C-alpha cells in the first residue's frame, strides 16, 4: 500500500473518532436536558404531557428517539472505523507479501546472472585452423572470436554445432531480460541495477567478441539469424545503459 493511501485512511479513522466524541458530547447533555426542557414548557399546548400517561413512559418516549439516534450514529462510526482499520491491515499484509516476492525475484535474478556468466565462461570451441601453445581449444569470449574469424573456412558452416552453443547463451540472456521487464514487484531502481549489469556483461562478453558477425554476408543464413537476435537484445538493453 502506498504511503499516501495509508495516511488518507488514517485521517478518515481520526475523523470518525472525532465525530464519535462530538456525538457523545452533544448527545448526552441533550438526552439529560430534553425531559426537563420539554416538561418545563407544559404551558404550551404542544408540550402538555398531562394526558400522555405515566411520567416514566413520557420521559422514555421523549428520550428514546434521541438515544436511538445517538446509538445508530455511534454504531455506524464504529463499523466504519473497523472497516478502515481492516483495510489498512490487509494492505499491510499484501505489502509484506509484495516485499517477499520482490526479495525472491532479486535472489532469482542474481542466481540467473551468475549462471549466464558461467555459461559464457565455459563455452568451448574446437578450432581446426588456429593453434595456440599446441592447443586448438578456445574457451569463453575467445571461443566466440575465433569461431567468427574462421567461419568462412568451415564446411557446412550453417549446420555447425557452435551456433547452437551461441543460441543457448542468447536464450539465457533473453529469458533474464524478459523476466526483468515483466516483473511487477521490482522497483525502478532494482530494474535499472540488474539491467545495467546485464547490459555490461552482454556488451563485453557477447557483442564485442562476436563483433565480426556484422560483416557476414546474407549467404550465412544461420549467422544472419543469430546476428538479428543479438541486435534485438542490444536494442532492448539500451534502456539500461547509463551513458
């Protein structure tokens, strides 16, 4: 519940309490004075209760409407206060639930972000052309760079298994971004924080290493599809860029 809404309901409760006090302050004296006031005016025909029965019945008949009216007003004000108090209590419970959900979502994003970093770091590419210290296995961002560099020399490049590896990483990033965008429980500051972290990771670990993919001709059908996905992710992440 927003603070303004809570304050407004608290003000209503205070107003009802004040009205209840004024009802008692005015009603009780009126209840006590009414019989004396009306019987003192017995010289007026309309206030002559000589033929109305016993004095007790007369006083009861005079004061009963006043008592009933005061009771009705107090009961209404009491129920109204209780209703507003219940609404505030329910709103507080819902707000606490929202905080718990928000906390869970932040923990999930932290875990997911770590998984994305790990999946990028553990990417492996077996090169048939490049040799580095006797090894032709490249890991992480270097695997992306080498794959793009030697792509034109690979037979059946569109069917190469490494495209699937790149797609898996992109799917993880897209899932993270979609969850972040759709969340109704994370505030703007948290979304900006996680979005900027993902933007930085994507820029340095994906966009730069795979930069050569922009130069691929349309003959590389699979490469063009991957390039389009990378461009879409990059555009979506621009929202979280602080520069």
